[in-house]
C-alpha cells in the first residue's frame, strides 16, 4: 500500500528537479488516504487503494505531454491547460469523455482511477494557481520559485521527508507492473487524444515522462536547479510562499498547507464522491455541472471569466 511507503520516504535517494508533479500526486495521495478522508463510499475507497498507481498517473495527466513538448514543437500540454490559446480544447474534455465511456459500461476501475486523478489535477491547478499568481504578480521566475518552496514544504509536512531525497515520481513506474490495466487506460485515453489533440501517442508521453521528465524539464525551465531541503529554505521565502500566502478572498492571508492544500484535498475528495455516485446511478447523466471548463493557469471559468468558485 503506497500510503505507508510514501510516509516512510522509501525509494532510492535521488535529487528531484521539478516543481509541480509532487503536489499534484500528493493531493490525490492524501485525498485517497482512508486515515485522512473517511467520508468516501467504501467501494470507491477500495478502488482508489487498489488502483492507486493509476490515480497518481491521472494526477499528472495534463502534464504528461510536457517532455515530448519540450523536445519538439508540440504544445499539447499548453492546450490542455491554457484558457486563451486559439487551438485550446476545453479542459474538462478528457474528464467528460472518459466519464461517458465508463457510463456506457462496464466500469474499468483503472480507467476510473485515472479519470479521478486527472480531474484532481485540473481542480488543483485552478485552486492553487490564483494564489501563486497573486504572489508572483505574473513573474514566471517568482511563480516557479513559489511552487518549488510550496512543493518541498507540503511534501515535508505530510511525509516528514525532503523531496530532495525522495523518489516519489518512481511510483508511476509501478503502473507497468499491471500491464493489462495500464493498457486499458491507454485504450480509453488514446481515442480522446486522437480526436481532440491530433496524432500523439499517450504511451510515448508516459514513457518520456517516466524516464526523462526531470532532465527535460530541468533543461527547459530550471537549468542548475533542484529542490532544496526544507531546513535550507530562507525564512523570508517560507513566510512569503508558504506560511503567509495571500488568499483570493477578503484580502486575507493564510497558511498554504492548512488553508490551501488541505482545503483542496477536502474539495477533491467530495467531488470524487459525487462523480462516483453519479457514475453508478443507472440514470443517464453527465458531469458538466461538476467539472466545468476552466483555465488551469489562472483558475478562471473560461465562459464566465470568474475565479474558481471556492475563492469567490
């Protein structure tokens, strides 16, 4: 069971060199942890535990094309995130299409876990990015540094381990230990990719992300940079980016772990429950009201322009 292994920091010691995937995976990790969230339907809880590797895979789903994008002229990951690109696809497209496939039956539990992880990624971006943007003022170097500090501090607060000496991303490789289930995820996702994003292989995205993500992203964004140990983070940076962050309501400040991360975990767990109950309901239904089209870079609803409603 991955919860115990992650809390104990197992895995070979290696420096990790990219902000972002840690927090996404950890949000899904914590939201599926039965010692933290006790309100999920028991059958859903069992699925999330049994298929946890595919939940984590889904939690980095919109970022999976990033390595191939960095090495080519593709911009698929940008199109999965940005609300302003002329070639964009609504960010809830993959979620709704996978839901329709599962609704038509039978329900493949690996695909369901991937869907819920993918949804968690989208809402986590919409939840966290308004705060990071408020801190950075649009400066991408500050934005990335803020995410670096937040990733390192959140990971430490939950695991009592440093990301710098973890090998958290290696958990994605565990998907290959269940080849039938991994093939089912790709079989469900690939037609959606073909229809909306063109001829790109989600298997190639997975392999590239798994084996070369940190190197490719470091070359593109963070040459010479890696996560700091938490005790090495300057007090001023911890205050600015973690312990006293601006919240997008009432001009107040809050603690990133308690007021942002834990709130995101709670919201995502509730949303998983709603999606699951609607999925097993024999009535014909959709989840558009649960998963709307949002700009993952700034958290705004693309149609209305309003910030993610939990911050209104």
